[in-house]
């Protein structure tokens, strides 16, 4: 008999048995433990319903992944979510409930900056750390709070790469329109600053009521200013409505770019060929050279029936950042988690994470995508682009 072979077989059998015992033990610990409850409000109705639902699904996928690989601190993760109806006051009231009544262990911020602004005040009052996956408006991080931590890029820098590219391509004038809510207003502040820095003329600058879908008058006035580049601080429905109004009036500047809307498949579904050439500013794309981005999108599609978009990545990344803070803290102690979230450097599926003393993101930048031949293609930054950016926008009359 080959004693070495017999010894090796015995070792393998011992290891297999040991792993089985450890696996069973870990399962018993997890199944017998109270879940770690992660509280969040999500807009299942109202103007943010589409992107917020995607964000929730991304967060739920993160929780599923954590539980599949052995839970968090030996306990399963459970998402506790309420419908905030896209309303800041409702969201704030529900975060009060999550903290005071539901006794959640951890907090994720809601979708959108205006809802997060109110939610952050509740978290600060209770001295409860909150990770925000999607909010980007500067006023959230100018309150002097110490419990709100940003994963997305700051809104005032959202358009920097696009404007620089447009300037290099010879575009010299900008028309700006934006919704009357926190995120688009902060985007507008950044556009004004970048345009001034690059000596580009801001020939039109107007805020419109949040939730608007009638842009006939605004487009008429904007067209009269004859801009090279149109920038919209917008969401899904208003960006779609704006493009339709531009087509009706045969308004064809050299470039259109919007926040939020163009990055969603719904934008292309609604506009069809009219989406061609429209650009969107986005914090994540599966082709953006982010580790595991394709894996995430593939598994997300298998679970939810469609490719992941940036809003799903917001939810998943917020969970990842929160998890990293908890694991580094080694407990659910809020002071310890707050300290780790403030000091740690991390790479989530959304990109680099590092914040300043206010919790504002320092390490994340945005991408530019463009609808080309019916696809959303990454066009900036150049080092990871799927295709060259197309200037100028093909006039409506030539389509």
C-alpha cells in the first residue's frame, strides 16, 4: 500500500469533514441570530419611482450577496424599506420611525438629494451614521453634520468632463436649464463655474419647476439664444419631454447632455431613434473598467430580468461601503462605524471612496455616455471609452 497516498486521502477526508462541520456551525450561528436590520426609504411612487426602485434592487442584491457568503458579524442582513412617495417630509418621518420604532441597526439614505437632505437631519439628530449611495447636492454636506457619508460624485463636478470635451471640440456657448430641486441646482452651480473657467459663454440659464414636462416656451427661448451645447439638470421624465419639445421646434444645437435620464434604458424606450446622439452624465456603467461591473450586471439581469443601471449600482455600492465600515469597526457601535466611514479608503462597485471631514466624497468622478445606434456607449473619459464622442448632433431635419 502507498502510505503517502493513504495519508493524503486521510487528510483530505479530515479537511472535508472539518469544512462541513464549520459550514454547519456557521449556518447555525447565522440562522439562530437576530438579523442586522438596515433601514431605508424608497420612492415606490412619485417622480423618483423608477430610479429608486432600481436602487432598492441593488441594495437587496447586496444583502443577498452578504448573506450568501456568511452574513455580517455572524448575523444575516435584512433590508427594512418604506415608500417615501418621493416626498422629503414623508421620507424624514419614516427615518424617524426606522430609528425610534423599528430600532434598525444601520441606515442607507433615500434616492435623490432633496430627500437625503431631510433624512440627514434626522440621522444627525439621533447621531446615527447614514451612507448615501445616490445623493450629490453640496448643501447636504455643508450643514456641518458628521453622520452623512457620500458615495456618489459631488454634483458640482458632474459636468466637468463633458464641458472640457465640448470646449476642446470648439463649442463655445452653453444653454443651461435645470429642475428646481437640490441636485440639479448644484449641477447648475458647477456648470457656471466650469464655463467661466474655460471662457465659454453661458447664453441661457433658467430654472424650471420640479416635475415639469411642458417645455415648449423654455425651448423656444433657449433656441433664440443659439447655443452650441445644451445642458439639462434633469431627471427621466423631464429629459424625455425636453427632447420631444426640441424636436417639435427643430432645435438642433451641436450637443445635448442631461443628468440622470439618458443613462436609463427607459429613455431610449420612450424616444426610440430620437435618443440618438443625446449624451448623459452617469456615475457608473458596466463598461467603465470598474472591478466586477460586468459580473454585477450579469447577475442583476439574471435576478431582475434586465441589465443593471447606475441606480442599481448606487444601492449596491452604498451597501458595500456600509459593510466595509461595519467590518472595520468590528461591531455595530455607531461611534466606531462613523469613525471608519470617515477615515477609510475603499473601492466599491461605483468606484473609489474617500471622504473629507464632512463626509463629502473626494475620490469619485463621473462618466459621459451617448446614445449611438440604439446603444448607450461610454464616450468619456477617453482611456476607457467604448466609442468616440460624436459631435455635432445630427439636426432633426436630416433624420
